[in-house]
C-alpha cells in the first residue's frame, strides 16, 4: 500500500467513526446541522468586555448580576477530564475558552461527550475566570451548529503542507490564525485604497469582464463563447480602454478594482487571475500619478506596517519618502553597461544572457535585457521613468523626444507593482500605434479597436493613468513572498 493509499485509508476510517457519532446525535433527536443562532458576540469582544465578578464591597455578584456571554465558533481544542470538558472555541476574531460542567449540563452530558474537534457549536452561560486566570464561558447551553466529519490537522498545530493549504483554504483559514489575519488585512488594505481615492473625488466604476476585443495590454487572453450571439469573447486582460472612454464621457476621475485574466505562466509572482487597481485622472500626467502612488502606498505602510522599514523575504525595504526616480536609460547603462541607443551592444548583452533575440524587435530586446539586469537591484521603492516609446503604444511622447514615452513603472523588492502613463489622446497617433502593433501579427488574435479611436476623435482630455497590482501590493505590505499566500483560491493543477 502506498503512503497516499495508507493516508486515505486512515482518513476513511476516521470519517466512519465520526459518522457513528453523527448517527448517535441524530438518535438523541438533535439536529447535527443546527440553524440560526442569534445574539452572539465575537470571541475577542467577549474577552475584552469581561468585568471582574467581585462587587465593590468585595463580595461575589449574585446569579442575576453575573455577566453572561454567548459565542459561536469551531472547536479547535478539547480537553475531557471526566466531569469537566474544556473547549477552545475559534471564530473569525480569535478564541475563547468554554467550560462544560456536568453539574450545569447533567441532562445533556451524554451529548457533550460526543463533541469533537472541528465541530461548530454555539455556547452561552456565565462569564468568569478559571483558577489559572483564563476568561471562560461556563456554558449552561450548548447547541450543535455543524458536525465535522473530516479529520482536523494533526494535533491542531495547523495545516503545514503548503500545497494542501492552498487546495483546502477552508481548513487553512481556521487551522492557521495568521492566515485569517492576513486575509483580513488584505480586505482592510483594499478598503483603505477605496477610501483614499473616493476622498479625492474619484468615482468607482465597473467595466466589462467579457470583451469583443482583447485590448489595453499586451497579453495572451482567455477565450470564452457566447452561445446566443454565437461569438467568441475575451476575458478582460485590462480595463484601460473602457476607463478612458469614461474620460471622454466627462467622468474626470475614475477607478476600478478589477479582476484581470492573462493566459500566461504561473509563479510566485504571477497568477492567471489577478486583482488590479486602475485609475485615470483628467488634466494630470505621469508626475501626478507618481505623487499619488507614493502618497497612497505610504499611507498603507503607516496604517498596516509597524514602521517605514519592513522585510520581504531576505530583503529589507525602506519606504521613507521621497522615493527614488530614475530614468530607464540611465539604469540600463548602470546595470547592463549598455547605451540605449547602441543596439549592437544591447544585442551582444542579450546573447550573453542567453536571450533568444534574433527575431525580436529592438525595443523588446532592450526590455528583456533591462528585466534581467536591472530589476533585481530595485529594492527600495523606485520609479523607473521615461520608457522607450516603442514599448508604450498608449502613452504620450515627451515633447521634443518622440523616442521616449512618459511612462513609469514602480518597483519594490525587485518586483513591479505599478505602471502609469501620461495618456495618449491624439486619435491619429493612437490609430497609427495600433497599426504598428498589428503589423506582422496576422495570425494572432490582435484586432484594431476602431471604437476606441472613434472615442478619441470626440476628444479625451489630457490625463494620467495608473495601474497597481493589488496582490503584489498585499504581498509587500504583509511580507508574503508568494502570490498564492495572498490569493484565497489560487489556480492549481488538479490532482490526478
């Protein structure tokens, strides 16, 4: 018998034993899957609200005066010592001890003996302290709300197997309290981002997730099919072109916290489905987007990190302002030793880096070399500004320097977190840039977005646009070094 088969056999026997207790509970006339349980308080709030039971003159409070509590949660620790059973109950706020005494629960004691690790119960009773000082609900009512039939993580030390944690996040969240804390923090971070932007006059909007044209970014899309219209659609790779249409319509400050889908690789920094903040501000440019990015992320650091210096894996990150702003060409010269205008030296460098550059456009080769030689050195928050224009078809060029685009990418710990432009609003230039992109791509799914060009012809105000990867931002703010640690249900290969 293999190790997997042995483990499965043990689990099956464990489940059968629990089903026996389930049947015993049913024979007692008890619903093992309960119903609503009103009037509960979070465990953490119950403990925080505890008051000493002694009166002002030193006597004990009467039964009527005694503080009561009512909580619900999962049993994560159970100690049966005969006529007493001590349970540790966990809810989303934390844990609280529940004491079961035969003297208080005499008529239900046989039922109490059937409770197990993993069961979800409701308990109410007097609130007091044990001799060791543990705040405890001395239950005079216990209600079974859901019987657990599966074996909890061994010895309740938490779910340790990384792959199993991702596959069984529903166990990971209550077996590892720090995981619950991380995802609570993720939610709070997104809430703060919303508050920051709406407080500055931005309007939150929603744009289509199924699109007839895969646009707004250079990425391979996922394809789906609409049966009624008998047409293929693309899952959104970026909301950019729709948000810009709203600028044309007069919505001067818009943002969307959206799900994007890119049919590309998996890694500790990439998930095919990811969360992106994208925003646009009329009459702004990429300099204003830099100021906004720095201010907003520093606010998040102040609120959710211990101080402005944090760790990310083995890296130490200092968020102290002002953040570094460095030109793309200068960084390429510093770390790759190449002049951006000298394609001979750049292709020679690509050769040494084992980049298959033969059929690549010059701009793509430059960026491949940049990624392999520069990014790892961008540890503290750094704005890389002024990209080669050929890489940025949706970006306005610098005045007097048409080869340079007013674009930045912001890096932390060698990882790109943000991308921003001074947005291109000249319809003729935009149409030509689209055509440049499409040349030589006849066999791909790339298509000209004529409607977007039409929208620009009506007039789009000068604007700054910004995209921030929420998953990566949460990674940096929480110290999680894998994107799977900050995505509740990351994409995983099925177990065969």
